[in-house]
C-alpha cells in the first residue's frame, strides 16, 4: 500500500506519472534513413502478425510468457524515436502512454517498484502502447553491491520491470540515448532493436519541407531547402526548432502581415541558433581537473628539452645520495 501521506496528497497516482497521448502522427509523416526505416518496418510486421502467430497458430499456448512486443528505439536526441512510437500507436488505433522515470521515481523506499507495476496495469486496462522515455534510467544495469538502500531499490525496480515484461502481452517501447547502460537481461526480452541514425542530406531536405504547411505557410522564393540540408548536419528535432524560430523572426518584422514571409535568411539564422545552443550545452562549467599524474606529464611536456638537460645532473646526484643513505642504513642494521 502506498504511503498514507503521499496517497492523501494524490502524489502516487499513476496518472501523474504517465502522460496519455492520443496519437495523431502516422508513418507517412516520419522521414527516416533507409536502414532505420527497414528495421522499423520489420518491427511493424511483428505487431501486425502477433495475433496470427500467438493466437490463431497456437504458439501462445506453448509460450505463455514473454509475449510482450518490446522494442528498443536507440539513437541521438531528435532522431524520431518518440514520433515513431506515436506512429505505432496510431497504426494500432491505440492510445500511447508515455512514462518518464524522473516523474515515476518516489522518495519513499519501495514505492517506485509499485509505480512500475501500476503503469503496466494501466496499460492493460486501456489496451495502450507503453513508451518508457529515457529508458536507460529505469532499465540500468543492476549492481552487485547492495550496501546502500538506493542500490537495492534500483535493483528491485529492474527486477519488477523484467517480471512485468514476462506477463505483459501488449506493446512496450523503450526509447534511449544510452542503450549501452541497459541491463543485459533486457536483451532477451526485447524483440527488436531499432537504431535511429542521424538523417542524411536527402532525409534532411525532406524534413525541412514537411515542417511547412503546404498551402498556409508563406515561403519566400529564395528559400533553398537543399542548401540548408547540405550545410547543416541536424536532426529532425533541430530542424523543427529552427523552423519555429524562423517563423517567429519573420512574424516579428515590421509591416503588414500580408507582406510577411519566411526567407532563407530566417531559416539559416534559426538553424545556426539551434546548433549554437547544442554546442553550448556540450560544455561543462564543472569539468574535473586532471589527475596529478596527468598534470605531471603535462608539466614535463611543457619544459623545453635543454632545461631538462640542465637539471639532469642534479637529479642523478640526488638519486645517488638517496641510494647511499639506504645502503648506510642497511649496514647499520646488521
């Protein structure tokens, strides 16, 4: 049972940890590299053939556990993982339940595993597709050291998640930027792994185009999507943000609305701003200092060779004196 105080405040409600999405985007709106598209098409075959294989062909009676259609969507941010999860739910005519571990994790010991079970129970009740966003946080490798309570709790969460996957017969999607952090036990339970790669030039050009409304978006004649695609190696998420920035910049210019349009310079300024922000986010103000060994190595490299030669006799003399002192001490001990 949940902690009485939290239950009274409504903080353990499953609906507070799960976002229900009514899918509106289909695969017709998703632009992916060819290799990613092929793997995703194979995953869709598993979804559409599930009833045929396990019910009409009777394999569900021989294999009563592990019926979940679990998929791992792995790749950099902004490459289309969440959109494709929504498209799968759209193709099945089901709702999408988005779970973010940071919102599901409880400060109270034992509550987080219960929240995991509650999420699966909700997915069963609603016959919904379950998406674990940033799944490496919940499916992380279990620790062999359980001296601390939080490590035991983390291991328990993984165990509960694995158990739920064994008994769940619906669709579960894990989306992650760090698939290497997954516990090895998930490899057997995940049916298909889909690698979401960075889009190529052709895909980027198409992504630029589909961001615009075919009839309502006012595009100036100087807009060149191919040029933008060739100049900036961006993800779909980057391009989306750049288009919105460009639209705001164009709308904010002086003059009547009827004369405003999105020019190439607006789009180029937008993508430059987005890419610049990504560069800033990669920097760290808290980069740890190098180890003493590295500092010594760097100091030696910084000293010119001729200075090293000047100090070499002094160093050798010091070593000789140290060896003589050690020999004297040994002789006296005898």
